[in-house]
């Protein structure tokens, strides 16, 4: 029985690629140094899978930034502004597209389906010219082959690539990127020919858009694409891989009818209905089913006995020699290796499986199906499953009772938002176009060292508190010097906005090296929610009160919202996600009320990940938005009218959920806008009325580029064309922790200068 892995984490067990990338970007190491680190990581990953007994090992799932950007490079689809003159695309053009440079903005970045991973959105137009400009897929296949490992090269499928693209700025309004299908297929044909010549026996095309609601024209594009490619694919085995949700019946019928395709990969963890579809609609004869029964999105060990039962059922449908055990999606969305976790206690550790352990699970299931079941391994798994179900650490009756009591109320603030804003303005006395930042300030080497030494018990609490106070004082002083209106304390005590809160809530566990790539070199370490959630004591009041005592200006209390904590954690899978979210909401509600009692008059409850959790199918969206928005309202329903509640959202397409955002009933929302070509503003041009305060980001913080005062002024003017003057705020797109002070100071200075310039213009126009 065969086994397969869809994809594997890229950063390395201890973020080796992250540090190599940042060293290269900072010009502290060469391209050759970066390439060597990458080659060593790839080699290690391939060898690990081969040694574990995996038959179908993927290649070309490694990336220096993002697999969609890699495809853009392969197709030579470089936007004109980067002045690419042809030839093989190198790091200069590649990273300029990803990060921008001193003079050019980066391409748009948005969430990869409903994950916390981000991809670089292709910008295409009717005149985009395509050419084979990156041989990465072929080179990596050859690299693995030289090690004696035959891999399946993985390509982002042509139809999904175009469906994930956007029209370039300035193209005709009716242009649809999918119309370029026949222009990109010749490049795919060239890649396929080179892979065949190199000895590839299989090719995997990732077509994850098949799980979305596609119309007949979009589905026809799959039929057309793989029909055109059929002759070039002759002699190869072709796998179409889908993931993250159920494949609709119409899409299932479309792809299983493709003659050029040998096998189909389905996510049977999040795609339970796909399993029913295979049973009811049948499966094409003599085709391979790559059954994604090992969860690639979470860190829980699977129930091996249950999964084996599912596989045996499928075996009767597709045949023993045509069933392949696989992961539900790429393992890049989970942590790398449980072996590196030295601080997790043995009980919780026994419930978990990171990427390396999931590879072992896949192979164990394949061997069991082939009649070579490892009885000891299965017995240990069964014992761990039973331990988790019965552990008193998981369930808290008091928390469950409080969450159950939430039903029957919508938890809205009593007064409407316009009345609240009026009361808040009397108290805060802010100018027109008030300026603020989103929360974090640069995390310097010294600051990281201070936190690291405190965690390792190398310095006393007194020394740590003194150091954090000094950092807050510097951040406050800088903001006052820049003349920012509503201040933040810079979050120097926090390594991560979710981890910080999870460490102080019950029901959470934490890893030492459980890093997951978010974008580029940015890694996050999601907490593990294993049990019922509550707040034993105040979490932020101490630092917020200290910061407020340093200034007469309003100082935001900074919290992460319940939906974002949920979506940016590894969540328990033994109860519905909304039940866990309500528990977190009650914990944050306690914190909000304690901040208010401590005299904090502006409280920001970030919901950066609210859009990220939106289901991929329209029919499931309303239920999710109902409980997600309700969870946010629970957190602040008890505060006074004069307490101003902010929220923040970033790097997703918010236009389609704008009415749910309004329903959150926040007093002010700051939201990403600049990197997405001000796409957000279009919703207001189309007539949506927004009565609360709103701060669409005026510059992109994920790029080192420093905007000018004139550029920011122009952005604000575009906002004023569609938004009322008295509700508009001026702020960056997101928090500043990933930037350097040398970038932050001039950027914020330009932002404040732009706001002041426009205030003067507005005053003189009266």
C-alpha cells in the first residue's frame, strides 16, 4: 500500500530558512549562503520522508517566499514596474515582487484560503506576456534525484493560479484573469517536457480552488486546461490535489472525468462530504485515490483505528492497488517536529503529532492496510486518544456553564455608535483625522534578548520590568515627539499577539519550536488550545496602566480578539469551534472591563483573522459570521459609552463581509488598505454607508519602503472622497514589529505631516 505527503514545512525545525533569508536581506550573507541553507533543508526533508517509507515524496514545495509567487516567476508574469528584462528570474526581481524595494511597492499579499499563510497575488492584464522564466521545479526534481530520491514535482495548477490572480491596476473593468488560460498553458507544456526529460514519473497539480463555489465557465476551464495538456502529459502519471474543504458534486464530476489525470487527492478531514460523494457517486475505474486522512492543518494525533476503518471502506470502492494514504493538505500549516519540544508535559505531548509524526502516521496506516500493522504503535495511539477524552484538564464545568448561558442574547451595546462617538469625542477631544498606530513597535535585538533571558530565569523580574518600562517610555516619547494623537505602548512584553494571551489563559499549552510560516520569513508559534478556556487573572492592565501614566494623551489598551486567538491557534477538535470561541470571548470580556476600571479609555480588540476563518463555501458563511461577530460583541458589551472600542483587521479581502464588519459595532476600525491598491475603498464608492470611525491603512508596513508625505496625502484624499471627514482615522496598515526604527520614524513622520496638512486644507476650505 502506497503513501504520499502533499507538502512539507519549509522553514526548518529551528527556523533555519527564516534566519538565512533575513541575513541575506540585510546584506550580511550572500545568495550562495542562502541557497546552501535551502539545499540542506530540502535534502533533509526528502531523506526524512524516504527513510519513513513514503513512496510519493513531493518536490518543489519548498519556497524562498511563497509557492504562488514561485509560479508567477515560472510564468515570467512580472509586473512592468519591476523592469524585468527577461532571462531566468533571480532573487532581485523575486524579492522585489514579494517585499517591494526602496522605490517600488510590493505586490498584494493576502490569506491562502482560510489559513494564516499568506500568498503574493499575481497581477495580470490582457497584455501580460508569459515565458518560462524560472526552472525551479525541474532543478529541485533533479536535486532530489541526485540524492537517489525520485519525487513528485508539485506545480500550482494553471486554473487555480488564474482564479487566485487579480486584474492589474488600470486594466479594463471587465477583464478576467481566467481569460489568459491559453496563454499560460504553453509555459506549463515546457515545464512538463523538461520534467519528463529529467525522468519524472508523476506530476502533482495543486488545484485547491476546486473546493470553492465555481460556476460552469470556471469548471469548464479545468476540462479545457487538462485536455490541452493531455498530449504533453502522455507517459506521465498526473495527480490533481485538492484540499481545505469538500469538493462540490459538480467539481467532483468535472475532475474525475479528466482523461489526462491518473489520480485525485481529496481532503477527507475537512471534506467529510467528499467521502460521502466517493461512496455514493462512485470513483472512476483504474484511477488512484489519494486519501487525505491525516490532518495537515492541526497538531492532534489522528485516531489511527478510525482512520484505518475509513481506508478499508475506501479500499472496497477503489481497489487495494489504487488507494494511496495521504495527508489532507500540505504539512506546511503545522509545526515541524515534536522531538524538539522539551517543555510540553508527557500527557499533552502524547496527544500530538507534528509534521514529522504525521509522516509516520501516514506510513503506519499504509503498512496496516498492506497487512503489516504495527500493533504496539496502534495500541499507544489508542491509549493516548482515551487519555485525552478522560483527562480532567480538558473539561471545566464552570466555564461550560458560563458559555452556555450566552445563548439568547446578542450582546450589543445599548447606545448606537453615533451617540457613543459623540460622547467619546467630548472626553478625548481629538482633532480631525486623528493619527494612531496599530499596536506594536519594532522588536529590537536587545528587547528580544531581555524577554529571552527573563524566560530562561537568567535575569530577575525586577530587571525585566525595569527594561520593559524603559522600552515603553522610549516608545511613548517617540510618539509624542511625532505628535501622534492616540498612543500605543508598543507591546515590548509580547513576542506574539496570540501567544502572549494564551500563556495567561487556562486551557492553553505552548511549544518551544512549534513554528509555522505565515509569510516570507515571518513565523508564528500558535498556542495549542487543549481544554476549556478561562482567565485566572488580569493580563494587560499592569503594562497599560504604566504606559498611560507616562502621557496625558489617550493610550490604547491592546488586546487580541477571541476569533483571532481561535483562528491563530491549534484548536481542540473535540468540540465545535464556536464553543471554544465563546469561552475565549468571556475571558477577553473580563480583561476589557478591568482595563476600563483602570482608567484606559481607548481599548483595541484586534480581530485580524476574522475574515481568515470564513468558510470556503457560501452556504456555510452565514453561520460562521454569526458566531464570530457575536463573539466580538461579547467582549465589549458592558463598557460605558465614553470608552472607545477599536478593532483591527488585515490582509484579507473584506469587501464581501463589510456588513458583518459593521455588525461588529466597534467604535473605530483600522483596516489594511494600501497594499491591496485601496480595494477596500471601492465598497464605499458603491454606496455602503459606514457610520463608525474607520482608518484604512495609509502605508504598507510589510515592505521596508518609506512613503512620502505627498503619497500618504494622496491616499487620505482618496479616502475623503468616499468617507465622512469626522469618522476618518490616519494609521499604517498593520503593527510595526517587523520593521526597523530607521524605517518607522520617517514613515510615521510623513503620516503625521500628511494628516496635519490635510487638516489645514479642510480648515481653510470652511
